């Protein structure tokens, strides 16, 4: 600490409260962004998972 720097226990609690608030807001904002991307046509699932044309045939799965 620098000379004249005064911190109290309340300041530390205020920082912790701010971190807790940010931790609860971030996931909600991520959901909002996901919904907006979906509405704009950017689907949340990569194209690799959508089609079955590249899927292995059942004959490849048997010996």
C-alpha cells in the first residue's frame, strides 16, 4: 500500500459484490447473444453436426 492509501473492509466487500454481480450478468448476456445470432440466421450448431450425408454407413460399423 502507498502512503495515504486507505482501504477498509467495506471496500473489499464492495469489490466482491461487483465480481458476484458480473458473474450473474455474463451468462444472461451470452444467452441474449445466442438468441440474437439465431434470429439473424447464424445457427448455434456447427454445420458439421447438421447433415447425415457424411455419416458412416452401417456396413462400415460391422466387421
